[in-house]
C-alpha cells in the first residue's frame, strides 16, 4: 500500500508463517495424491467432486483437476440417467 512503512517481522512471526505455509502445502499434497489415487482406480464419485473442489479453491489454474472434475460429473450424470430410465 502507498505510504505505509514496512514493519520488519520477527523471527517468531517468520517461523509461525513458515509453519502455517508448510501445513497448507502438506494438506494440498495429501488431497492431490488422494485425487490421483482415486482416478487411477476409476473411483469417480461424490468424494472426488469434494476433493477437486477443495483443490480448485486453492489453485483454480490446475486444469488437470478441472478435467478430472468434468469426467466425474459426466460419469455421475450417466449413472443418474441410467437409474432414471431403467
């Protein structure tokens, strides 16, 4: 911001920020690995929609997760249509 002096951060604040960023990154990687495992097994279900929504909220530029989400929605739609017309 304009005309706002930068206040130096203390070592404790830097350590706390790094710890928080590490925890967020660990969570992101765990969810990402879960999505890829489920995709490899062909488990395109409601949980996959929740996982991809979480990842895309954090990083909307990851087109791989958009494509996985699209495939999941297509599969769930086909299943729902088969149930309705059977």
